[in-house]
C-alpha cells in the first residue's frame, strides 16, 4: 500500500485564484512533468519532496514503476524569488522514497519519513516496502545518524508524515495500522524524558473511514491535516482542528481557493497564520502553491472604552436649590435623584426625556420646571470587543465585535490579531488561549467607502490556569 503519493490527473484551473480575501499562486519552480509535495519552511529554506529524476544515466523506479521521491530545498530571497534548488543531503537519505521532513532548529531535531530498507533487494516486485519515521539531531545544517522511532513496523504497517508540537512533547503522524478507523489515521506519541510513548489514535472526531494524511501542528495549537472523509470540495481537502479542555474539536475546512474540487493536501502554515504552502493536483501533477490571506494592517489601536452610559447633569437655569427648596431630576427611565448636580447611569442606549423640577419641601409642591430636554444615550464610537474578562488556558473562547458602534462609518469586515500572533477574520470568532497571564487581542475594521479609513481596538484578557 502506498500512502505517500496522491496524484490524480485533472486539467484546468487558473494559476492565480482569489476569493474571500485569499490569494493562491502556483510556485514558479514547480515542473509540469514531475510532482512536488510536502512543503516545510525553515530559515528562508523551503523543503519539499519530489519524484523528479536525480540520476543522470538511469531512472530508478519502485516496484509499482513509480519514480522514487527525494527531498529538495530551495531558497527564498528578500524579493520573494526562489533560487538555488538542490537535492537535500543526497548521500544521507534512503535512495528509495524520502517523502516528508520536519525540522525544528530551536530543539535541534529533525523528523522524516523514508523507506525502512536501504537494500535494493528488499524492494523487489512483491516486497512490502513499508515506510517509517526517523529522527536525527540537526546542527548547523548537518544531521546526525538517524534513529528509527519505536512505533515503526517493518512487517505490518506504515508510519509517515511527522509533525511536532512547539514544546517538543507531542509527535503527530499517520499510520495504516489495523486498529485504525480507515485507510490511514492520525496518531500521536507523547515524549517521556528521552523516550517516546505508544502511538495513540486521535479518535473518531478526526479520523474517518477514508484517508487522514499530512498532519501539521501550528504554534497556535491548530492541527492541520488533509482528509477525503470529512466532506468538502472533493478529493483530499485541508482541515484544521484544535484541542480544548474537552478534547479535539470538529475539523473545520480551509476556505476556497485553498480547497478545490481536486486533491489539496500537505500544508505548511507560517507563524502568523496568514501565509503558507500546500500541494494540489489542480493543474495535473502535484504542485506546490503559496496562499496569502489579504489582511489589512492596523498601525494604531486604542484601548477599549467601556460603555458605562454614565452622565453628569447640572442646572443650567440658575435656580436656587438651598433651604426649603430642592432639585428633583427625572431621567426618563423611571429613575429620579435630588441635587443641583447629579450623576446618573442608564442601562442601555436610547433617547430619554430629562427634567429637573424645583420643589418646595415645606409645602411639598412642585414650583416649576428648571430644565427640560432630551438626552441621547449612545455607545462610544469604536470597535467593541465582547469577551469574558477571565478565561482558562485551553478553554475555547468566543470573541465578538457585534456590539461595535460606528454611526456613519460603515465597516467592511472585522480583522482579529490574537495574542499568539495569528489572525482571523469575522464578526465573531473562537480562540483558545495557550498561555496564562494578561493576553492582548486586537480587532480592527476598514471603511467600506474608503480603505484608508480604519478603526482598531485592543483589549486585555486575563488568562489563568
């Protein structure tokens, strides 16, 4: 069983697609006759796997007459151009399929998928040709001798497509073990000191009777993956899920044009959550694409002001409120107060009929009306973030801008900048805070009439364990 290659031949589709504020471009170094998959970006280098021929005088193929996959790198310049494509450490990896790699410079480790046998004789016509996961130390562009992960199998099942949580404690990958829900499932192993624990299936919320492949764990806590078992646009589609205090959430599909009627899979998302890469066969062979969320920039943000609806009222008619005389204020909401100067808080916006009346306290009669006017009570003009004041780490929190007030300013969508550096769009969003302490969220909007007119508010939320 081959779980690494997903080419299906379809033709058509534009090179540049834009919808829902997302730009998708096929990367210019991709070739028409070969496949490029499994992107991973680190330190201006894009790692990927390709079945392009790396031999001058021969074209090695596997037992199914398919080209072998090898790892490549290409460098991104300051002007975003791509240069210096080359095979990555050709003398280090197996010459018989190396399909995915994930490199983590902060912990000086790399994890990758390759054929478990490096002896050509073990890859004969009817050989099992099982794939496994391997780890190696990564220092100054060099890899140490690789180690086979403890949950590999040379006889029964494949393991592939590693991705690591930012703290290095959890390794996610896929496998076609017999106890799974479908053709391939996503599993996780937890690190215990220097050892890795058993492979644990992520369960039926994520895994289906179809294929779940190419997981990618983002620093925000989102687990991206491809699946043909959760519905969607067709073929393999890209999804993400998050783990909260109650478990994994139902997977959410990525928007078009990232997902398409073709096979879309193996994504890498940059730390900002707005840009990244994925593979798709929408133009025939598997090619790499870059996506960019077209997100407006908000240079300035003001601290959110609460709508207290509190007003100070004072006499404007020069009446006398001493001795046996007193002021009685009627605020139009059923409440009254006494005094020549008073503070009153309304419960909600509206237009209220306000009067102040001079009253003779001896005779207990109203002498005359001193002030008579209508008070308009309004929300402050701002993007208003509605959220709990205190939340717990790992809880899913709803953030909303529905209570914002603009008057003549017409907003063209709401754009959120969250405390982990990721961004989202929508009037109401959901987010999981991963760190305790005071966390700042920002929400901005752009004028429908003039894109240069913007508003942005920030709010601090106390996150506890």
